[in-house]
C-alpha cells in the first residue's frame, strides 16, 4: 500500500480559513492517505499510525524541507504513537 500526500490539503492536514484551521476531512488531519493498487485513496485509520509513523515522518520531513520549514508541527500520528508508547510503559 502506497502512502501519498493528501490531494485535498496537500499534506497540511488542515485548511487556513477565517474560522480557524479546520481539519481536512479527506485525510482526517494526517495530511497523507493510503493509495491502493487501483489508484483509490483512503484515509489512514488511527489504528495504523504506529505502523506507518516512520513512513509518514519521512514524507513529512521531505514536505517541510520542500517548503523551507525548519519547525515541526505535531501530527495526529505522532500524538497517537506517543500515547501508545506511554501506555506501554511499565508493562
Ligand atoms: Zn487532507
């Protein structure tokens, strides 16, 4: 399964608009979506974040570098992975 930049928000995960920054409902704020062999895109479920976090991070780093960013925004997958690792501590 390929992971591609969300076509709707172009990897941002949200939209700049007058009402604030609503989450992109195509990717759920992730900025990236799965693309299957048929070329159909679908949202990456939160349950998959831990598995795909490394790939998403690489994609995100490339995207930010392309934009000339040095700062990093916390993305849904990073929050989810952190939550999981905290929950796993002490087991
Ligand atoms: Zn999106």
